[in-house]
C-alpha cells in the first residue's frame, strides 16, 4: 500500500513539474508582432498592417532591421522556402 501512495505522489509531482515547464520559453522573447490582414477574394489581393515590437538587448544602436519576406512561399513545392533543407526532409 505504501508503494502505491509513493508512486502516486511521485507521479503527481512529475506531472505538476512538467505542466509548469511547458509554458516557459527556452530564451528571452525580444520580438513580437501582430498582423491585421484582409483578403479580397475578387482581386486575390491581401491588404493589411503589421505592428512589430523588438527589444535591442545589446548596448549598440541598431541602424536598421532586415526582414526576409517569403513571397509566394507556399505556391508550390519548388519555392525556395519549401525546398530549403529544413522542409525538404519532411517531403
């Protein structure tokens, strides 16, 4: 009977600590964004705006920020995005 109680206690502890660890990020979150996008189904155009929040964690000013936009990334399986090594292994 004591073994069962100890097993339940240990199991409960492990589940509780695992649940706490799930919500924690692995690194500091220094960037966040929100997007508001609307699709015009007649013209096949997207209209929208984006707000980006970035925290410079260095002591140096950042004169510019560079973004890589994946235009038509999902159009077909030959795009540079889908043919990258990260996604090629999933094929």
